[in-house]
C-alpha cells in the first residue's frame, strides 16, 4: 500500500501562506463574477474557496500537532 511522505513544517507554513493569499483572491474574483452574473465562475470560485479553506485548516492542524 502506498503511503505518502509526511509534509515538513516548512512546507506546511508555505502552504498556509499560499492558501491565505488564495482565500481573499477567490472571494474578490467570486464577488466580481457575481456582480457580472457569470454563474459558472461563481460556482467555480466557491469550489476553490472551499478547497482552500479545507487545505488551510489541515495545514494549521498539522503545524499544531508538531509543536
């Protein structure tokens, strides 16, 4: 069975920063798409936002477990 290598704390910090940038950017693009009534883009931004929030939570949780 395949077991992935554990992610280092440095990689977790970088992922946390990137997801912190991705969340407000996604909110802004989703808001603009909502303003122009581009519903496909709005749905795509919601999916990206949910994925980024889940990834941020997992990175934060892994960093807390290490310390």
